[in-house]
């Protein structure tokens, strides 16, 4: 049965004019109504685990801009939290975790409490599936094991991932144990989101580009391949989008080997190459530079037009190359939405 939702039709391989669109981090601090709800919720994690408020902040950008997809409001770091690692979000600092640096630390993680801890997230998904407009698709998501592992091992964001890479190379068995736990936890978590009403899945591998080729194949492609296989096998018909940010020419191997239905392109991916090499293999999504949404004006229009011209001739979902940043004026997002909706091919 063909879906009536443009986002899902595009993921099934249809070329749609104007293309469906949504934006990574479409809910967030650039919206005053998000900041108000966030204050009401208390901490960021309190917001992620409050289904009523998480539904509300997911809907906020849909009301303003009419996106074709809603993405569950949560975070990739709820999974470590659900495995028993201490996770907090510090104001102005970002995530802070009790770092996992040894075999004993990995022993301390526990899969058995995951679904109980994630119950409010599943409740948010099921609330959203009833609350979103009939033509809007609902995206569930998780961080990819490598990206989640970097935060778990570093204990925070990082520039060079020195601790994560050191564990990977110096204690390969411990690192593999952590990664295998994350592959299993992430697979279960995504299946539960689908059962609660998620119609498509996106896997965020924000730090994929930090790994050399051999390790990229082992710890970016292989886990994504396993997750895609599990979802396709256990919940057939639910499409998966992969986002191996910074993968460069390894985007091609990622698409071919993981069998993702869609691939999200970061802003550095050349458009003509993506149209020629990736788009015949799967739906492409992307890849406007998020800073153009801060710059606005003619630079924004020209950037949008370049992406549309290069990618809208095949299966395509318009998005950014990475998430919206807080200084983005909401008017510029409205400008982008209008320009895409007016596109005639
Ligand atoms: C690496 C990563 C994280 N989280 C995420 C990623 C992968 C995608 C990417 O690279 O952007 C994914 C994410 N985070 C959030 C969503 C919600 C859905 C959406 O896109 O609208 C999604 C899909 C909300 C959030 N996640 C976070 C916020 C801001 C928290 C706040 O309101 O104070 C939001 C709205 C916090 C967060 N969460 C994370 C960091 C490093 C930070 C701190 C930096 C920052 O504040 O932007 C981890």
C-alpha cells in the first residue's frame, strides 16, 4: 500500500515535487515556545522523560512551519542513562557522564532496566502518533553505537576522542563488549519505538568522520548494517535513514553495505557526486549548511536553490547537513519552508 505521507513515499523511492522536508533539531532553543516549555519542565532530561511536554515541544515547530515529518523529542544520551550510567546536561556545558574507561565500568552497565527507564519515551511516541497531522510522518531515532560510545567513554563532548580511540585500540575486547551492548540496546530501543508508533527511524552517527577507514568499516558500517537488518527483518516496511556525518567518500560503502533506505548528507558532501553515486542506491536527505539559516537573505535562498536543483530530480528529502543552532532566527526557517513549498522543479 502506498503511503499518503510524502516523507514516507520519498523514502520508498518516489521522486516528489516539491520534496518533503524537515530539519534536524527542528525542536529546540531557537524557538521561544521551546524555551518556555523547557523552563517549565526543569532539567533537559526531565523534559525528555515527560511525555506530555515532550509531545508539546515536538509539535511546536510543526505548527509554525508545516514540516512533513515530526521527530520524537528526546536525546541520543537517554540510552546510556537507561543502561545505568550517570548522565546529566549542564547549563551552557552540554552533556556530562560518569566516564566508562575500563572492563569493570562496562560490567557496571545493565540492559535489564532499559525499557522501564525508556517507558516515558515510548509514551511520547505513542502520544505523537495520535497528535500529528495525517500527512506528517513520525520519526523515531537513536544515536549510533560509535557516537554514543564516544560520550560514554569521554564523559562529555570531545574534540579528538582520545579516550574513546585509546580504549578501542588498547583494550579492543572491552571496547567491543561496550559496542556489542550498545548494538543490542539500540536495536531493542528502536523496535520498541516502532511498536509505539514510529514510522521511520534515523540513526545519528554524528562522529562517524573521526574514524580511519578500517575502524569506520568495523564500528560505523557494521553496527549500522546490523541495526538495519534487524529492523527490516523484525519490523518489515519501516524505513531506516543513516547519518554517518563526515564519512566523505565512505558514504558510498555505508549506503551499499548497510542497506539503509535513506542517507542523510552532511554539508560537505558534493551535490553532484551525491546525485550521481548515492541517489541511484537510496533516497538522499540533506544537506543545507545550518549556518545559512542564521545568515538568511539571498545567501540562504541561493543555498536552498542549489540543493533543490541538484537533488530534487530523484528520491529526496530536504534537510540540513546538521542540526539547527540556537541563534537561528525562526523567520529564516519560515523563509526556507516557503521557498521549498513553492519549488516547481
Ligand atoms: C550528538 C547528539 C546529541 N543529541 C543528538 C545528537 C545527534 C545529532 C547531532 O549531532 O546533533 C540528537 C538529538 N538531540 C535532540 C533531538 C530532538 C529532536 C530534534 O531534532 O528536534 C535529537 C534528534 C534534542 C536536544 N539535545 C540537546 C538539546 C538542548 C538542550 C537544552 O534544551 O538545554 C536539545 C533540544 C542537548 C544535547 N544533546 C547532545 C549534545 C552534545 C547536547 C548539548 C549541545 C546542545 O545543547 O545543543 C547529544
